[in-house]
């Protein structure tokens, strides 16, 4: 049994919706994350998938302690991170780093690559003594597959994939234990995306990193993750190993999501079981009562409107699913080995 | 250098009764830093009722080709330096602006990736659709409104009547894309160019939109040019595929042939580098390096610095787009070997 490096318990993050300029009045809350629990084990990759507005990026922000949770806890090795401040918080920040989606806006255009990657050392001088910083930065550049000679270049002199490598080098600078990747490859072209994914895998093997890998691309998530959590409207609807989620999904939303992913093989056109969801995701300001997916679900019954289905292991299934009527269903047309 | 072996080489020659043909199109962007050769001899065609997918990464010239067809290329910096775009056999590039305007909308229409910036935020969605009926068809305000509501209904926007007077920001992403489809199909075009129509959407919504497009295309027997970088979407909907790299078509083939046995190392590399949901793979096989700088395209085959098969000849000679039979064409010196391997 490997230890849990991060434990999230009943995490809630609501953002107030206000009206008025001078006399601000709160007229509601965006329930971005609404009761999410999971754990991240040392050395594993937990994939988090879901569509826009499901709360996956808010989750990343709370894990990074960029936002304080409205309720619930994020425990790093048993320590509640939202209770920390000052030096203790700074020491914690070393251990959890973030790789952001957009390599164009997440790098300061007026800083050289050397300054960008070396900046973490300014905040944490104990990691690298002043004299050794440039060497360290060059090592990092080499590690992520960039030319160490380019240390004095500016971000605009690099392509999208190379910039994402800079972002990864910066996240690695402090030798963290956990890296939260928020859509790290979505902005990249296919051929470049594969290079960055391979790099992330190589670094994980080399440094024993744990990843929280947030993405909307289900194929990318499957490729990198050991376990996968599926989110819908601020709730986790299903969690399990990569195999459990992709081969034996039990939540209708997971099933619909998987069936909607186009498979790059024209011969599967006819044989694919396709579930077409109707309509759009409801507003997170006033989510549906009971099960949040019920408004788009083909299985919905009266009980779905009344009772919130808990994320738990149900009969006939081997992993937790938050559906009253969870059952297995073949979705991914498995590729025949010719 | 001319590629006479492009589609239509079966003897039928020029203006072979194709619906829309792009023939040896060349476009360059003249910027302060130099001249970028964005399109370097692109040839493709689309017929009624078929879907041609134009596949390529950013900077391959797939969108610029579409903009040139529509006549919405920003000039400057973009300049057409050669080639033809023929619609029903007539070259559109030499037409008067008035003649081209008549083709736009009724002959060829286009939908864009980012529906929020493609729609005008200060007019209602309904007005923007109805406007076409009033100006192009001379309908009265109330008739145009009726037709616009019908269009919204056809693209399956619930409560079309009530939605008529909504502004674009009141629509969700998927609904906006539907509204844009309604707008582009309003004048019943013969060719629809869809430039990354679902890239900004979530997968479940993407599936809805692709279904809708397919349905409308079948009903109207439209020719469709689907521009995308998503190999999954292409496999689902395309009839034929043209793969672009550095402003050229490097491979053209039937969708089944292309996925079964790509005839160009770039296509092969692309197919190998996508993670597949139905296979838990090991390390992805990547294409090394980066796409070329269009101001400084490598001599010979533009793909040679990244190609695992590159030979000395690839550095010297630009490989022509050669027909391989069965509607397949590849711009690789070693295409025959690729197709004939086991």
C-alpha cells in the first residue's frame, strides 16, 4: 500500500455572484466544486476529466492553494494546506507545483528563460545557492529537451511546444513531489503534444513525481493516467483505475462522454455504440436537485431528482460511481488486433 | 515547377465539371520580417455531397486556403501569387468583387471555429440570419423573420421563436455554433467550408454538432470542406482527406486507405503520435523536431529535417504530388515503398 501524498476531503469552492457596484449584494453562488473527495498516491498519475465548467480548473487552483476552499480540506501528507501561512506555506509550495495550459500567456514576455526558470530559486534560496543557479537552470533546460545555450532568449523566440517545456522546467526547478498539470497539452499540435506527453512520462519515472493531470481530452488522459476521476458540474461522478473507467464505466455521464470521443479509425464508424446527450450543461449557479446529471440522463427516475447519489461502490461494479442506476456498459470499441 | 499530375490528370483536364477546385494555389504573406510562403501550390477539389477533410497542424496553410477560396484573405499582408480557385469551372480569383459577392453565401459559405467572435455582438442572432434574406432575397421584414426562425429550427435550437431575439452572448457555445451553421446555410450554399467547427467545443457537444452537419449535408447534397487537426473527427466523417504540410498537400487519399496505409511519412508520423482511447499505449512515437519556419522552408522536401526516411534526394528535389491510383496521391519520393510495404 503506497502512502497518500494528497488527500482531498469534501472539498467545496463557491464563488459569490454579486449585483450592484456600490452596494454589492450577493445574489447566489457559482458552485464550482461542490463536495469532492479523492486521494493521490505517491508516484501515481490521477487524471481528472470533464467538460468545461465542471470545476476541474478550480480544483487545480485549490490544490495549489491559490484559492482557499469554502469548506472541506486538502491534506498534504496529513497536513491541512489551507490552514498554513508564512514560512510553513512557503515550504509547502515547494512541494506542489503547477504547469499551466497556455504556454503563451503563462510566461512573462519580458523575462529571459533563465530568469523565468530561475525565479523559484529567488523565493527558495535554500534550494540552490546564488552561485549555482545558472548551472541549475541549464541542467533543467537540458532535462526538458531544450538547448541550454538558449538561456538568455525570451519566450517569443520559442514555439508553443518549447514554451510548454519551459513551463515544465520551471515547475521542476524546486524538485516538487506533486505537479498539477492543468491542460498541459491542449494548446499544442498533435505531433508536439506527443513529445510533451513523453517528456512528462520520462520525468515522472526519473523523479518519482505524482501528477494530477487535468484535461478534457480523454485519449490523452488515458494514455498518461493510472487512475481517472470524472467530474460533472462540480461533483465527481466516477473514479477508478484507467481500466475501470475506460473499459467498464458505470456512470451514464462517463459512458456518454466516452462514446462521444471520435476514434481515429474509420473502420469503426458503424460499429461504435454512440450515446448522444441532449442539451447543454446546466448553470453551476443553480444546479439541478438530486443528481446533477439527471436533466440530460436517459435513465433518470423520480429518485434522481430527490436524492443525491453518493460516490460509492455499487453492486455489480468494482469502483465508485455516483449513480443510482450504475451499471456496466461496453463503450470503447476495443481495437481488434489484426 | 508545376504539378501536372494533380487530380483531374485522368485526361479530363481543366474545368472537368467539378463543383469547386483549387488549382496550384500560391499565397504569400509579406511582412516586415520577410516573405512567408504560406501556400505553395495547393490543389484539391470537392464535389457535391462529399466531405473533403483538410488535415494539418497550425501553420500548414489549411485555413489560409479556405480564406482565399472565400475571398476573405487579409490583403496585405496576404497576396495570391498564383493558381486558380474555380467554382463551376470559373476562376473566382479573376472575378469582379460583385461577382464574387454573389457566390459567397449562395455558392460557398463558411463557418468558423470561434463562434463568439464570428457573430456580431450588438445584433440579435435572429437579425443576423434574417438580414441575408432581406438583402439577398429581397424579402420583407416579417417573411425574413419567419425564414430565420425556420433556419434556427432546422439546426435544432430549442424554442427557436423565443431565441430569435437573443444576443450571441446569451447562447451557449454549442448553440452559437448552431446559430452560425443556420446563418451559413440560410442561402442554401452548394459548398460549405467548416474551419475547425468543433475545436472550441466539449466532446459531447462536438458530437451533436458533427451529427447535425452530417445530416444537413446529406439533405442538401452539399459539398463540404472540413478543416481540422483532429484525426478522430476526420475518421468519423470524411470521405476523402488531404493532408497539408508547410503550405502543400503532401498526401491525398480515401479515408479508409489513409488510415490503413498512409503513403507519406508525415501522415504516418501523425497517426503514430496520437494517443488512442481504445489502446493503452506505451511511449508515443513522435515526429521529431518542429514544423518549418515559412519564411525559410528547407530546400527539397519541406518535411526532410523531421523525416525518419530522409535520403540525400529529399534535400535536393521537391517531391511532386504523384498519383498512385485509386485517387491516392503522395508527395514523397518513397511513396511507392510506403504503400507497398506490409
